[in-house]
């Protein structure tokens, strides 16, 4: 009840200021001030103020906010400790036993020419012709641009 009274008083004061602004012939500013002044009264009439005061003055709600804050603090702290242990790189501190820094398939960057299957058996007798001319166009363009 007290919150609604405060909202109505704030609206009345805002409408008074809007009236003074209109008296000075600043009608656009007066209309804007009146619009802002009507918001607290509108909130009080719709029941939003009562709902908000029920949340603000309820101890169970504050305990819930405290738990959420504690959870966020724990997450941030554990993440910071994990980053500090790994040297700030964001990667895990220890490598898995037997893991190497190499790629899974080091030869995967080369195109596969298909050394198995029926098509490869037909080519088995002749030397492998790598498509060297395929990249000559790209090399020419890069050299033209000085790269």
C-alpha cells in the first residue's frame, strides 16, 4: 500500500512539473515529462508494484539471489584457477599420456591419389603424374600481387 502511494505521489509531482514546463511554452518537453510521470501510476494500477514489493521484501527471494550469486562466484573462481594453472593459454595443464603434438593424420594435407581400388590398378604400370599445373595459375596470381 505504501509503495502505491509513493507511485501516485511521484506521478502527481511529475505532472506538476509538466504543467510548469507547458506554462513556459515548451510543449514538447512538457508532453515528454507528462509521459514519464504517468509511468509510476500505471505500474501501480496494473499491480506490478505490488508484485515487485512482494519480491523485494520476501526473505526467501533474497536467499535465492544469494545462492545464484554464490554459484556464479564459484564458477568464475574455478575458471580463473584453471586458467592460472594452465599458464593462461586456456588449454588443459597436463597432456594425456601417450598423446603427441602431431596431427592425427600428418599426411592428410596432401591430396589422396587413390592407391587402392580398381582405378589404381589400371594406373599401376605408369608413373604417377602429379597435377603440378593445377597450382601454376594460383602461383602466378600470388606473384602478380607480390605475395
